[in-house]
C-alpha cells in the first residue's frame, strides 16, 4: 500500500517548510528500520515542499503516519502537534495522482516549473543510495518521470524557462533598469546556481561572479565561465544584485553593509539570508515567501490539458497495479503447464527448437488477455477478468482481490 505525507506551499508556512527541509530528509530514512509498517521510503524536500512517500503494509497507514510524525518532529524541532496540523495524508491512488502532478510541475509555486522533475529524480536516487526504496516506489517514481515528460511534450504547461529562478528575476526586473550594467553575485554552486547563471544571462547580464561557501567555486566558474570571488563580504560590496542558492551559509545584518542600493534574492532552503537585513538602508530582499505571493495565475487551458493527461496516466498506472496479481497468476498457470509439456516433449526426443516454439506460443497466447485485463481494470471491470480466470482456469480470485477496484471515473 502507498502512503504520502505532504506539507507544501499550499498548506504550510515557509518557516515550517524550512525547518523540515533542514534535518528531516535524512531522519525519515530510519523509518524503514524503525517500524515493520514501513517497507520503503522516498523523501522529496524542496524549497516549497516536504513529502514522504512510503510503501507500507496493508492496514499500517495509521502506524506509519504516526511514525513519520514522531521521527520528523524529533529531527526538525517541530512539535508533533504542529506537524499533524500542517501535513496532509494521502493513500493508495491519491498518492499516484499527487506524485504525477507534482513531478509534472502542476503543484508548484510556478506551474510547469523546470526544476521539480529533476528534484524528484534525485529524491529517488538518494533513496537508492540509502537503501530505503522499494519495488513499488521504484515503479511509481519511474512512471511519474515518464508522465512529466509527456506533459512537457504534449502541453504548453512545460514551456521553456518556467522556473522559480526566472520568476524571481521577472520580479527583480522592476528594480533593475539594465541587467547588462548590473553586477551580479551568485552565492552557491549547485543545480539552482547553474539555472540562475543561465537565467541571468538570458536577461542580458554579463558581469557575473560566484562565491562558494563549500569551496567548489573554481570548478563551477570554469564550467560556466564565471569569475570566482574568494571574499564574500568584499564580493557583496561590489555587487548590485546578490542571488543566494545554497544550504551552507546565512547572510545576516552584520555580514552586509547598507547604504548603496542593493537587491538580495534569497532562493535558499533553508533560507540563506536573515530577513532582518531589510532594516539596513538601501537593502531590498526578495525571498521565497515573497516570490510565491507573486506567482503568475495558471494558464487555465494548458493546465487543464495537463491535469487531464496526468489524471489519465495515474488511472492507467493504478489499473495496471490493481490487475497485476491476476495477470501474474494467469502467467504462472500457463507457464506451469508449459514446463510440463516441455519436459514431456524432451522425453520424446524433441530438441531446442520445439521448446523455443512452445515458449513463443505461450507468450503469444498471454499477450491479448494481459492487454484486455489492464483495459478492463481501467474501465472498472477488473473483477470480470478475475471471475473469468476462476471460471475458465480454476485460478482463485483471491490472488487478485483488488483487481476490480480501480475506476477511471474516480481517478
């Protein structure tokens, strides 16, 4: 069974999300060992969401949800009460639809943003490295990635350049008369920093420099053709616009000198800049919370098309998963008969060609029932297929008890 606990920009404050993103992702990995109710876990933590995707034992939803709240509460210093108030719990088919929508950028601050699909992929990769993923979660996340590609290629929601970085620069442009004459300092060398370099250059900026609190500026600067700064305080004095996108530093009121007009754009999570710097003369701040308040209205037609595509993909996935036990039971039945016939044929002197022909015939015979089984499940007729297996082959319907439960109309 699938379970998702989600706190995002729609139902939680950025302060809470910041606390969650800092320590909770690593802590959730311990859930797989902490309770038998959790068989696998993938954690997605971005600047505007924290989500724990779990494969759990049937009937273990309440135990697993409580375990997540307890573990995350201890890791993030948030109270269990605060977490329960902020987290939405999704189960089964709701999880599928939600992840497909998230990966396709339909649940982002900027609808159709570019970064989220990569963040989802990296969340799965981290779970693989930590050894917390599972077969069901692997299939779910891989199908979500395929769906996001379909949304990007078949609708205009995934238009080029849609991202939180570009939205921030659009808002900043009212304060920047000419980007080509603007000195821009980028603090950070991760994926967001690379996206920022491209977006700033698209605006016409040429005077870019980079500072890395982790010491990776040289490699980043060489790759993207950006001069490296060694002294953060001096670099900030020389910059007109400072863009932070790192998890390793915080710029406070003592680190930056007011006076000259300077715009600071904080894209970090946890936040890289103390909001109190706005008290300094000449300093303006755009942070994630401010940026989210100015997110553009969704492009209604394109978004509707994308949501329909996501809904259909989620329904097909759920249908396939629901009917899979019945299809597996049919395949096991046919191949058990096949093994008997191959053994009998070999005793009569048949060669490898006869065995290959029999295996090919079995595969051909199974293809159409497998396709029709998934179609029946998608239309809410999965139980008809299960009943047919029992009537024709004597295969117990208990092997696919849930096969008739998925209905595309409810997806």
